[in-house]
C-alpha cells in the first residue's frame, strides 16, 4: 500500500470521533497502522485511551463504517492492541490544544 492510500484511509478515519473526548481518533493518536491487502481486506491496528473502555464497541463499529464506505475496501478487521500503550504524547498538536494538554 502506498503512502497516498494510507493518507486516504487515515482521512476517512478522521471522521470517527471519540465520544468521550470529542476529538477524532487519528488526532488522538489511537490509530497505529492501516494495511490494505491486495484483495481489499483492510486491517486497522489501533488502541484505546484506556483498557476496559465502555465505548470500545461503539468506536470499533464506527471505524468499520468509516472505512467500509471506501470503494477500495472489501472487508475490515479492527485489531485493538495495548502495546505500545497510548499516552498523551501520541496526540497531535491540534488535539492537545483542543483538550488543553500542555505540549
């Protein structure tokens, strides 16, 4: 998968808003990787801000819906991982400003 396709997929994922924080999951730094295979199968590797997040199912469903709308994507798997752990250092500058997190 080329860099342009990765950016295209990440752009679609920016439409998924973390319901608790009100910031998209890309700028929060929750997306670790996307891999679109030749057969159109997309694997999204991501984390959540905390283990046991009560909205994990909602976020996973919204991720699938956001990328399933892309014509290149035939199927989607969301792989939630805990290593490396998420931290505020993974947030974009925009997300830090919006949440009042010091840089």
